[in-house]
């Protein structure tokens, strides 16, 4: 991986305080930092010693033949902290324009080495990634064979009998054309060729777990005799494959770092390695001098039960996923094999009589922890002493593994933390008043409580189940309470927003207006939601929001359009509570979070806590002691710890469910489906690894077959400016084009040099082309985008959208590059890239936080010819509905013509939230 350019000047003054790694450009900045960050205390702060690891309960032991013991090892005390750091961290400018600089950890410096772990001299080139020649397609015979196998198995997911049918037709056509060579003879040969791929090969293994505690002589519940199979892949091999993936070489952080703005030394958090947790782990690891120069590799885990099909029987699976903290957030979100399924965990079941007994609940939870402990055991040796691994840039490096954050929804967090429901897994707040200020939970504190307190005190005062031992107690430097990651999807989007606020609005309307009138109001709210104009990436609710099964995507879309729909029907404080929660959600979803952003996040949280009181004072809810809503109080701390939360959201796992669980299940015969699903996942990994290998060797620059470009949508369009003027009913379009050309040809001229008369302006008599859509590409790392943070969206201007009504999208138009947000942009509706202008106000609406726009003329439209480069991206407008019910005859294609006042929907996506501020 190329390292940032090291500078010898600019940041030349280090802070001399032991343990501080800040650098400064001048003495003034250094003095201010010392006074603010290092005041003199009368007594030094005390250090809390880490607790001693202990093994899982002996009542649960894996029953495994030839796989060894799973007991934990006591590594003892990590030793005292040195009085002074032997080295100061290096300060390096990062990115373009020297606007940012980074302090890298000085001891875990990711130095390249040879295969024996001996460090190489600086500047040593890496060995070649492969010795294969550019024409070696092994195990495939040709480019065509690989592309066909990848298409049939990965992209089209063709059934075996359909593969045989297609290959039979293809072979017949080749023979008829005079060719003696054919492709694969049948599906068995396709599968066999994929299986012969050595790349990405991590075999599936299994072990069995059963209860080994005391079994009563009579009346023993059936679960005590059951055996449970767990299938897994060695996570160490999976992690090493990720490290060696050339696709990730330029998108990987090899050292913990702290990032600052050069102008004002403001710190910012982005990818995982920018957080304080990675730096603190490196400090602990580097106490062992043998680890100096190594690379710290945090292993991020996540688990979530998923149901495949209720109609054909309850088919539940329990996948465990793994990633590494070194890959950047955008890579982890881009579904490019930076998240891999490493296990399918057991889900023990029993009779209804015994399902709710404490013994079975404890057994089920401890089975989960014991299984994780065994699955991860091969990572443990290199958590203490480095091992050598190859990286995607070709270099070998010494690596030290560590258990990183665990991605889980609330129910899973309860199981992981070994606590009771309705309590917080991160802090000690009582379940009856979760918003009280309390200390964070920790492994050391939990161990001390279990040692000193009885079972009743543990449960009712601290919510600890003392009989259970977290799997993290088997590994060094691991504290499950600290490692639980923030979960935007379940805690905020589906929890605080959909399950809480949206439901509370309905309860408020029922309580205030009665059932009949509330139903009328809710129907009108639905009509307002249905009438929202189309927007790229915004799914529609044709029947409003009344459907039984809500998905995370449904909740995300509702967030974008719900606020304007309820205004006028609920008190102002309800609208402002929604606004505060939306702003909180969009701020924490940003790709880069600064110290200023943290203040804005805290301010949004404070406003939300203030305005939500309207639901309590009106009697809608009796308490706000809700774990998912309470989790918002921990987000600022977790951002400092782990970086931007969008790289650790459970939505990443929800997306992975589709490729790793649901689609493989649908491809199976449904009989003993898990074995077939494991094989499908293994073949998908092999094909993905082959594609990376061939691309790195530049063997996939072309395509096997070319396709014919689709014809232009809709009717034949005008081919000259006068014809277009007639089509659009804009008689003076020719003059507008002349004015436009004048602006383009004389951008920096004095007024005396610019033609005054329209007849003297340049004109265009040539042929034009008219398109029904355009693609806008812009940098939007906070939204789902490519790994470079670039997002593409289509701007549609169709006379008959999908053979229906006309569609004419709205856009943000840049008018002043130096102005911030909406002050430097106008909103326009596109008519084949001819538009009428809308005048924007001076500030957003106080209640909704959204800008309001209206047509700049109440009579004739104002048209202008503008350069395509001034169009930034699509804009989404929602009418200001007011207080009158919306007639049911009004459809989405009417609203831009009927209404005169609109909200600029900054909640349409995360990029719009950042620019329409």
C-alpha cells in the first residue's frame, strides 16, 4: 500500500508530553494545546488493570474428535505502562492540498518483511503478486469459459438442468458452424472446474456441542440429550485471504492513526483505524518489543438470525460474519468480499414446556459463547505473538490479531453481554431509568461483581447472569461491553424512528381525535406520502404506509418523506422531535465526522430529548426508558472509539444475508439445504478470487460479447433549436440559446466587450441531440456508493415515463461556488435540460429544517439555457401540503404543476442532507 508523503517541514513542533502524539506548525498552537490538554494535576490519574481471562463454563464443552480442547489460557497481567514513550508518532500530510495531517502509531508501523519475518530495508520492492503468465486461465481453458462459468453460477444462478440445456444448444450451434471445440459438456464439468480453483479456498468444517452438566435420573428435559452441529471455516484463513486481496490494497489502513485538519487542528473520524480503540490496542500490544513494526489486524464480527421462508416451513439460519478493521468503511459497505460468512451457528430448540426454563435459556446462551470461542481459537496464538502474512500490495508483514467490534441488534447484544432484557449492554443504568448518567460496563467490573455478589443481586441490580461466561473472556484484550458496535439500522431507523415516533404519532391522533377522525387524518397522511414526486433511488408507497411486514429499506424511505406529511396534524413539538431525530441519524451516517459534527450530534440529541416530552405530557407514552432509544446517548463515545458508525452498521449483514444465505438456499433442493449452501458459498468465493486474479493480471480488459445499445426512449425528438422551441412551446428559445452562448464565450470580459443586442450575440444553427436522461456522478461517501465514495444517479426527463405520464425531475443548480450549501444553489425542473428557475428563501423552515422554494413567477414560466456543468445533481421537492386534506385524484405527476410552494427534501439521501443544509 502506498504511504502518504512524509514532510520534513510544516508540522515541526511535537508535544513533549509523554503519550501525546500531536504536532504543530508554530509555538502558538503548541502553547494553546498544552494549556488545554495537559493542565497540571495534584495527583496523577490511576490506571485500571485488565481482568484475568477465564474459560467458558465447564458444563458446556464441545464434543469433538481430533480437534483439541477449547479452554482459555490465562495470560496474566499485561505489565505496567512505561513512564515515557520511546518514540513520538510520525506526522504526515494526507490527501490533496495538505489540508489534513495524520499522526500514525509509532511502534506498530506495518513494516514490510520477508517470509521469515525479517524486516526489509526501506524502499524494497514487493515480490510479484503471481508468477502466472497473462494467458494462463487455469483451471479454465479461456476467457470465454471463465466468463460463462461466472455468469451461470454467480450472476444468473442458473439451475443445473438449465445449464445442461443451454450447453447442449451452444455445442450444437458450434458444431453446425464448423467448430470442433465446444465449451463445458455439462453442469458437472462447470462445477468441477470451479472447485479446482485454488484461490479463495477455505474448507468448511464442523463440530458438535452438547450439554455435559448434571442430568437428572428422571424427568430430564430432552434438550439435555440433544447434540448440535456447528459448521465453520477457519477465520484465520478467511482473514489472511482478505489481507492478501489486491482489490483492497489501496483501500486499507495498516496503522492506527489520528487525523486532523491542518488549518485549525480539528480532529476528525472516518474509517475504523482512525478511532481511539485501535490506538489504545496498539499501545497495549507494543509493550512487547517483539511486536514493534507489526500490523494490528482487528477482526470485526457480526451475527444475526434470519428466516428464509415461512411459507415452506420455518427455515431459520444463524450466520456468523467476519471482516477486518483495516479495510475502509466504503469497502466494507460495497459488498466486495470484505465481509465473509465464517460459520452457521446452532439454534437449539426444545418443547414448549421447557423452552422458557432458566436452565434451557442459559444452555442456549452458553452454547453460543462456547461455539464462538472454539471457532475463533486459531486466531488466538497470533494475538500474542506476531505471524507473517501477505498483503494485497505484494509485501509480507508481521501481523497481530485482535477481537474488534461486534455488530449485533439489541437482542443479540443482550445475549453477547450476558445480561437481561430491557437493560443497556453498554452502561449500568437501571432499566427503569435508562437515561440516568451511569458508568460504562466493563469486563473487570463484571468479574468483580460475579466474585462478590449473589445471583439475585447480580440479576436485579446489575442485570448480569452470573452463570454465563462471554466468549471474549477466552481472548486477550477483549471486553464484550466495550466491543458492542453502534447499530444504526435497528437502534435508530427501525427502533427510535419507526417503532417509536411513527407509532406514537398514530397513538396521539387516536387519543386526540378518536378512531374515526384519526382514520381520516391517517388516510390523508397516506395520500400525501403517495403524492410525493419521484426521485432517483426513492421507492414509492402506492398504498401509503399500511402494510404488515416492514423492512429496513421501508423505514429508511419513510424517514425521507414522512415529516412534511404530518405537519399541520400534530403539535409543533412533535414535528421538531422528528426533525431532531432525523438530523441525529443523518449526522452520524456521515462518512467523515469532525469535532464540530460531534457537537451538532449532541445538540440534535438534546433537542430530541426536549421535544419528545410532548408525547409524555399528552399521555401517549408513560416512559422513555427504551433500550434502543437510550443507545443514542452512547454514539458520541462510540464514534471516538470506532470511527464513523456507517462502517459497522448491521445493514451490512442484512445485505450479506441475501448473497450468503437466502440466494444459496433458493438454489438448493431444500433437502438438507445447509450442506448445499456451504458449497455454494465456497464456489462463489473461488469465482470472486479468480476474477480479482485475472483482473490484476489485466486479462479482463475486454468483454466476450458486445450488446446492441438500446434505442432512445419515447418518440422522435427535435434535432434543431427551432424545432425544440416548438416542441417545448418556448418561442424565444433561440434567443435564450444566444444569451447562453454569450455567457459561455465571454465569461471574463468587460461589459463593453460583450454584445448588447441579441442580434449581435453568437447563434447556433447546427443539429442538436435530445436525451431523456443524464447521469450525475458526485462524491457522496455517506450514502451507499462505490468504494471510492462516488455515487451515480439518473436525472430523468421523459415525455412518457414507462409508457405512462411525463416525468421531469428537479435538480440542484450551482450558482455560486463560494457560497455554502443552499446559498450557492438554485432548484430547477429539467425540460430536456431547459428549465424554469425557482427562488430560494434566506433560511430553512424552523420546524422541519428544510428549505422552502416557490416558482419565481406566478404567471409565465421563466426559462433559461444553462450549461450542463452547472447541474450538480437531482433535487427532490415535496409540496407544502398545509392543513387541508389532499384530494385523492392528485397523483405524483401532478404536484409539481399544481403546488407553488415546496420543501427541498434534504432527507432524500445523505448527500442531499449535507448540501441542502
